[in-house]
C-alpha cells in the first residue's frame, strides 16, 4: 500500500478582494513563503545572524538553507572560498552559539558551500552634535555611580536633541 506524500507547501495567497488592503497582510505571507522555501520555519537565524555568529564570522559566511532530518538539523552556510576551512574548524563553537540563541538543539551539523558573498552596503553613520546639558537639568543633580550618571547625561542630551 503506497503512502501519500505529504507536502509542506505554504498556504496560497488570499484571493483578490478588489480593494486596497494593508501591505502587511500580504507581505507576511510572501516572507513566510520565501523563508519556508529555504527551510527556515523560524527566520531568527537569518534575521539575527550578525548577533549569533559575531561580526567576524558574519562577514565571511551567511546561512542559505536549513534542513531537518532524523539525526538533527543541517545549516548550510555560504562562505568565502578561503574561509570555509577556517569555519570548518570553528563549527562546533558556532553550532553551540546558534543553538544557545535558539534555545534548543536545532542545528547538529554545519555544511559549507564556497562562493563569493555580495558586499553589504555600508550604513552611513549620522553625525550627531552633542549639546551640553544645562546646569539646572535634573541629570546633573544625580548623586550615585558614575556609569549611571553618564547614562543619565546621554539621555538628557538625546532629550534636548529631540526637542530641537
């Protein structure tokens, strides 16, 4: 007796309504479809890769596919050609960081595909003028740890910039 093959196809987009709807309704479905096609039921690995892997590793490798099998999940990373060997040696530590971030042992093995990565655009840094905090500001009156006082002064400066 043949078993029917289960498909993990995402839901089809809703039928046309002939009126405008918020873009969030349709974009969520499109994003879930794209993530599911690459095997990411939970897109946290993709969205927070820089935090999970660290700046150095995130610069030379990016996740492209996640497959789950009977012996655990396999995360496929696309890496720069020279970096694949280095990353292979660091795979145990990287796997532990990924699983710690997800809070469960989702990834048991890393697979590396060599290829050139698209350069990420540099984010323009905003120059922020630092205005001195007035003498009568309550932040200056705080008597306590220096780290808390410095944080209060930064908050007061941000408040002054926002009011301008």
